[in-house]
């Protein structure tokens, strides 16, 4: 069926300036890490993207390796661009990244110029695009000079493959270095994509949030729902079909009785605020404007709609924040800790 976007979509969303740039991002963005591979029906993928866009989500985040298999999320999104979003390219912010393993041999991962430029070309081909809006270095490469990685990003912009560049899971120190190199090259580093949620606060401990503000960089927090932990999904245990049952990135081992009790206590707090747990978790990430956009994932369109409800109340009282801090002991869920400590 032909898709017609909702006429009120832009009134339904709040847009926030990405650091000191001219680019505005929706307060909530959609990521295609999971649920966009060959193991998900194409109709479901289309429905999730359509629902997102109908509610003003203009930003879709991809990476070379999203699937399974790697690359298939970009291929699926390329199809959706042709069918549902045809003629709407100028209304969309599409990002991709390179850094993790994508093909065999010495040129298929990390941060060399060889890998980044080849991977960007592959991503553009899979999506059928002339350019992406944002291209990221997906992780810091300790074995490649940072200058080389940043010069590759600069080249990607100058050659018209991307409009803006960013970095993901870089430590505060490496972020400062990357920002300075890109500034000297004349291509600003406009955005950092870190993991951040109530249960994983490394961006605060590392001083990254403050540094981004000082540098005029924007930020987009991935896994704001801790891969689904911070939703109503696991309040009674591990339901069939959930990510924790799929042998992917969310280990069922961390969903202990003690963790479930703590999630239920957070859920009670959310209920008192008139929010679902997912809504409170997203509002917490976006509180005080410290983060530009919350980058969610979804396996069903209804989840996107629930998450969007967060925008109605992004304010917390000091008492609410203290209560959240007391309940939510930081958990060992940061799969990206190694990258951000190199
Ligand atoms: N830069 C990086 O290194 C990096 C790494 C990881 C992710 N990311 C980006 O961040 C995006 C989001 O990651 P994520 O999917 O792990 O984020 P998330 O938003 O923390 O978790 C999404 C999962 O939570 C569940 N969920 C979402 N909304 C729900 C709701 N309202 N009620 C109940 N359950 C709900 C769904 O789980 P079920 O599938 O179980 O239903 C969904 O798949 C990725 O797509 C990617 O773009 C970037």
C-alpha cells in the first residue's frame, strides 16, 4: 500500500539543536541495530519506520554492520527509502558508521582511511544514497593514528559522501583530540554517540557530557532503554521473543530477581509521574537538555508510540532524581566500555 506521511508530524515532535550547529535533531531518533535484519519481516520494518516518521522522527541511525547479516539493515532501509520515503530525502537525517568488523582481511574494521572510505561507499550503495547526513567513526582505534581516522572523516565530507561527521563511544580525552583535529581540518565534529541510560552513566563519570557542552558538540544517547530493561518488558521475568531470549546483545544472566525488583521499583516511580517506565527512562536521558536526542530501538510500531510519550514530561524534581539514583545501582551492561576507555 502507498504510504502517505501524517500531515501533523512536525507538530508532534520537539526538535533540538545539535550542539552549536545549525542541524536540529528530533528529541527521539530511531536506530536500526536490531529488528531490521533478514530475521524480521519487511512489513514490520516498514511499519516501524512509517510510525516513527508519522510522529516527527526524522532521524534514522544505521551502521555498516547492522543486521543480521551485517549490511542487511542498510539494504532494508534502502528499500524503504525507495517505496515509502521516495521524494522525502530532504526531510530525513540518515546516519551510518564504520568501525566494527565488516569484512575479512586487514581492511575490514577499525579506523584506517582505507576501511572508512570503502565502508562508507558500501553503505551508500546498500541504501541507494548519494550521501548520508552524518557519518561516524564507530569506535576509537588504538592502533591507527587519530589524525588518519579524522582525515578520512574530513575527506568523506569534502568528497560529498556525508554532510556532517561524528564519533561514537570515544572517551572524553579522545573526543577532545578528535574535535581539535577535525577543527584544524575545517570539518567540525558535530556529534558524539555514546551509550547512556539510568543503569549506565559512564558519560557522567568520564566528564563527557560536560566536555561536549564546552566543545559545542551535540549528542545522541544510544540504548536509552538499556536494550529493553528499562521498559515494562522484564517486570515479571523474561518474556518469550524478547531480545534477552535471542542470544544477541542482551544476556539473560543479568536479569536476576534482584534486577527485576529494582526495575519494578523504577516502574512504580514512573507510574507516580504518569509515565511508563520506557517514557521515564527516555525523559531521564533528555533531562535539562544535556543530551540532544535519545536513540531508541523498537521491535513493534506500538513501542515507538509508547516511547514518544516521554516528550510530554522531561522535567524531574530533585526528589524524583534522588529516588531514581537510590534504586538504580549501575549495572554491568555497558558493552562498549572497552572502546570508551582506550
Ligand atoms: N554507536 C554504537 O556503538 C551503538 C551501539 C548500540 C546501539 N546503537 C544505536 O542505538 C539504537 C538503539 O539501540 P537499542 O535498540 O539497544 O535501544 P533501546 O531503546 O535501549 O532498546 C530497544 C529495545 O527495547 C524494547 N522496547 C523499546 N520500546 C519499548 C516499549 N515502549 N515497551 C517495551 N519494550 C520496548 C524492544 O525490545 P524487544 O526487541 O525485546 O521488543 C527494543 O528492541 C540502535 O538501533 C543503534 O542505532 C549504537
